[in-house]
């Protein structure tokens, strides 16, 4: 093997025998890869498919935090997830069909706040206004614990440059009008476009 | 040590202490320091992780009663 043919211009630090050359090359490659890794901006791509309060927190918390860390973050809202982009944000939470949801008092003495009062599905689905009640309890708990509201987190996401993208098909499917949604949506796209974006992401989550 | 700015994040829970810290840091010059006071126990680990990932320096991190105090130097 003629080394001089491979490298007609030899660097001062470059060895000439093959074994040393390979070691030199490996070292250079490691350095280059490390430099590239250090310069890379991490990215997060979340697919938000649910429109209830419990499922609204993870995408907005993770995306806003990623943005605070300097990451490129995007959320693709599809199916019921699209509710989270409505101007009129009326998201609810219910223990119905959600058996792990703790039912605890948001106020009162500490001992009372620790007691879990699971509501049987039979009751939760038959009591008029129960969902409203459960949602209001959750909102009070969130507020008392200093956790931001969904609206607040969404505003932070918008301010901090999280890319909010929405599913075109869902709008057509549920006969939504685009003016029902916040104007901060970067794009209305389909599966093909989002997969291209998700493919490049370091972290991709389906929520 | 006198910090250039103080952020009172007491009573706030995840992820607000970090988000507010990021916001406060953006108004500082490189080399200036920010003091953050929080009550969220999670912020102990999160603040260290935030600084490690963003290149800012966590000069100190300590617990004072029910408060956590951090001093961050902006990169």
C-alpha cells in the first residue's frame, strides 16, 4: 500500500508507517466525533395523542424543560391531543376508566389530604357533574402545590420556541375549524412530515 | 457573596424553578451570578443537571431550613 498516494499532502504531525498512521487516524476520528457530539444541539420530538389534563402535563413539561436546556423541541398534536391547542382550553380529568388517579382533598388538614378516596366507576359515570368536580379538585391541588396550569405551560412552550405542530387529518376527521386553535401552531402536517422530523430527534416520545 | 440577581422560586414546583431560572439567566451578562431560592426538593438534582447541560456553573447548592439555595454563574 502506497501511503503517499492516500495522503499526497502530509501534515507535520502525521506519521508515515502504516501502523502509526492507523493509530493517528483513529485518534483524529475520536477527536472529531467528540467535537461533533459536543457541538450538537439535542432534540426532542413528542407525539401528544391525549386531551385530558393528566396526559397534557407530560408533553408540555418535557418540551418546555427541553427548550430551557437549549434543546430543539417539538410536539406533534394528533387525535385528542389536538384539544390541547384549542384557544378555549377546557381540558378535564376524570377517575372514570383511570383507576390509578388518586382522589385526594386539595385542602384541609394534612391527614385528610393524604387519604385516597377511590371513586367506583359506577358512581363516577352516573353522578351528574362528577367530571367537573374531579377536574376542579385537580386544578386546586395543582395550584396549591405550585405546579403550573396547562395554559401557563403552553404559553411558556410558545414563548420558549417549542415547535407546535398539528395533525391535518384530525381537523378534518372531527370537523374542527382551524380558527378554533391558537395561532402559534407552526404547521399543519401529516404522518409523513412528522416522521421525517422525528427520525432526526435524539428523544422521541409517544404520549 | 453578593449575587447580581435573586430569583425567588419558593412555592413553585417542577418544572417552574428551572424555567424561571433559565429566564432570569437570559437577562444576565456572561460571568454574572444568579441566586435562586426554591422549596422544591427536586430542584436540588435538577439545578445541577440544568447547569451541567447548559454550560452554566453551579457555584453553590445548599439547603437552608426548608429552602434550597443555589448560586449560578452564567456562562
